[in-house]
C-alpha cells in the first residue's frame, strides 16, 4: 500500500507481493489472463482480468483504489467504504450469466483518465437489460487529490478526461414519459395515461409531476399493476391533485381557438444503471455530478 496526497491508503493493482515490516504480505492482483464473461469492448485480448471482490479483500477502510493501464476489473460485488477510484485501465460491469442482480459501488468519486482508461456497462448492441448497477457518491474529497496537477473537479464527481472513456448503455424499455389522460384527485390510486406502459412492472417507481404552483408537489409512486396497457394502479394514494385535462379557449375576435395542455407528466424512474449521491445530499444539497472534460 502507498499513500495518496491526502494520506488515504491507496491500493495499486499492479504491485508485486512485498513483505511489509508491519503487515502481512499483500496479494498480487495481476493474475494470469482469463476470459471475460461480459460482452463489453476490451482494449486488448492480453489484458489481465480480475474482480472487484479481489481488489477490496485487503483494502483498508476508506482507502483509494487505482486501476492501472492493462488491468480490467469486473464488478462482481458491492463496494462500500472506499475513497477515490482512479481508473487508468478498465472498470467493467458484468452481464449475462454470473452477473449479480443488484450491485452498488459507493465511493467518494471516480476519475477515468488516460488513453487506455474505460468505465463501461453494456454496449450499444448489448445494453445492460437486466440487473441493476448503482454508482453512489459520498463524502467531500475532490478528485484532484489523485493528481495535484489537475484542476478542481468538485466533490462526489464522476469524471472522464485526457483520453478516458465513460461508456454506459442501460435498458431504454422504461425511458420516456406519458401524460395523464384524466385528473387524479386527492386520495386516488389509479391513473389513466395516454400511452402504452405495459413494460412497467410491479414495484417500479414513477414520478407524477405537479400541476400546481407548488414545485414540491411532485409525487413518487410505486406501481402495483398495469391494466390494458394504459391504466396504472399504485400501491398508495396520491396526496395532491394532478390535473389531466386539455383546455381549449376560443378567440372570437380572431375566430381562432387555442389549446392548452397542462396535464401532469408520468415517468418511470426505474433504470438498470444509476448514478446518485448518498442520502446526506438531502441535507447538504450536494448531489453527484458527471463531467466529460478535455480529451474525455
């Protein structure tokens, strides 16, 4: 283990086994190349492939992780209580057989930098259709602590720069939105919508937008079931009214009519790839952010 500029322990994935005078020998993470179970793009067939579970096995709490060029790390388990992650090689989501159904990577920030650097989940032709991967940012450390020659990139940041590539391809089956096809009054739990939402499943979270002058009256609801493609029943009842009508106003002077569509939008929030801040962001109002900077 070496020390980062902030004195946080850093794990390099290419260090040879050495004997520390105060610690037991460390395990080398540059094992023989194995075949990747994923369909994500690789830079070279000769790259070493290891798993996140191997990386974090001997990582001190809060330690930084550096993935050097030439190393592919597969996300096979949750990562908790790590510092900053510096990707010079590749960090890749697993897919298909053997992939975890839900995995969360919690860190204080992720920097993807260098000509061989890549963080990938799915591909254009084979997006991550099943399972779920969450990248959760926390803490107050700036990514430039990994390289003091870099300018500030902020806290809770996911950044690609200087040749680094961020390639995320999740399912689009539940993207987009519909609108109400009828007003939802206070206390109701069934919504008629103006499109087919048969792809929505029980347990999905959706947002129904406010139609009042109060911006805090958006409501997050959980789907119970979908009937006939355009009738959605929720597990709970709405607290506020959500307007679902279209108004038409006649202009007798100009002999014209004007249509005003003020219907609430309804959007499914379920995603197979999620980037978010931890719950402390609700208190300090500092969320996660993604930046593609010069050369990224």
